[in-house]
């Protein structure tokens, strides 16, 4: 009788129950723009690792390194522009179940449940080149970033990126919020609004306090890279910032235990600083000298078989091959003992 009384008293509820409100369907269409191989999901044993690639022509050996760690599973590419050029290339490099490209070029696409689901199904993930500000703007705090965190911390797969895709893998990133910046301009004013750095939406513990830069020697990025590190000290309170610069057609592959190897035709540059810059202020040229020993650099030349570098967890100072410093906005270098 009680329920009958309520229905009579509030007939509108009775009508609503019979006539549900109109709800627009949730669009969970996959953002896939193409798949090569078997479209069905497989689960294979994976081994974690990181690939930092410097841009231009991709390094076959580094991609094979990732394929091996995928256990032959599904290799997923994510990007915010471009097409499916990686699909056939990667599929032909080694044994994988599939290679699929996801085009995630808006905040809406990044928030789709299906987007996160497909990324979580990957046994290897590669972030293509493009504009890193789009990645920051579209993917931060989204299904994309949540799925990447799952791959790193739970599924433990290998993750790589080239150019802008490499940039967002380091702990601190040059996010290109206000367009790119060349070394000369960054050194002249480390607080030029184009010198925009931020905490990445990707957390790879082994790259803590590291900022990467790409197209390194070809675009003379040493000066801006050092400027980024100076800002890490000034703005983020990081006492001993580290940098990894990677030449074009070159890749740094970091195993789960921290051992790094350099593949390709160029070099990788491992930078570390332990003292604050003397002058790092808005409107003034950077000075970071400390008796010509401000930044210790370990230069490792790549090879097709991979040149063993060192363990990233240790970053040995006795391996320093060059010293870099800045005087009144001018980048300088020297080889110790010469």
C-alpha cells in the first residue's frame, strides 16, 4: 500500500519511469587510422625499456629493440598529426602481431574510453614526431596519459618516441607552448617566453630530473638545452639537473636496469650540472661558467650494433668527455686535458 500511495501522490515519477529521458549515445569510436597485421588483441610477455630517438630517419635497430621486448605482441603508434607511415615499416622489421596507428588530435579524442582501452592493449608504444605542445595540450590528464601510466607501471612495456615524441618522455620537457626557440635567443634571455618548460604528463622514474632535446647537432641545440637546465634549477628547485641530447638518425635505448646504449649514425650527449648558474635572470644573457666546468658532458657515438654508454641510474662523473659553460650568453666547450 505504501508504494501505491507514493505513486498516486507523485504520478510524475511513474511517468518518468515509463518514458526514460533521451540520452545521446557515447561515441567510443576508435581513433585508429589503420592497422597492419592481426586486428585481434593478444597478450604476450613484455620487457620494459625506453627509446629516445633524435628525429629525422628512424633507427631500425632501436625499433627492433622495442619489438624484441614486445614479445611479438601489438605495437601501437600514437600521434596528433600525420598518417600510418609507421605501420608497414615496423611490421616488416620484426615479428609482431600487429602495428596500429592512433591519431589523437583533440582533447575529445584523448578522453574517449576506447582510446585508453586500445593503448592499454599495446605490448609496445611509440610516440611519433610532431608538435609536443599538441601532446601536452591534448593528452595531459586524459585517457591517454592514464593508459600510458598503466603501460609503464603495471603492464611494463617498452615505450619510445622520436623528435616531439622523445621530448615528452623526459621528466621535464620543452613544451613549445609559444613556438620553438633557437639556442642564440635562449642564451640571450633564458626567460624569453619561448623558453617554456614544464613537468611532463608521462612519468618514467628512471628519467627523473632529466630533460631531453632532439635534432641536436644538426640544429645547434646545445645552447638552448643548457638554458633549459638552468631554468630547471631556478624554477623547479632541481639541484642537479640532467640532460640527454640526441642527434638525428640516432637513438638512446635504456634497459629496465638503467643500462643505456646508443644506436645510429650520430651521437648522444649526456649532460649534468651540480652548481647553480651565476646569472639566470629575465632580460639578461645567461652566465653559467664555474671555471669552465659548469656542465659535465659524456658524448657517446652511436653504432648499428649499439654502443654501450653507462647506467643511467649512476651517471658516472669520471666518464666526462667534455665540459660546457656559458659566458654572457655565449656557449663554450672544451675537452678536459686538451
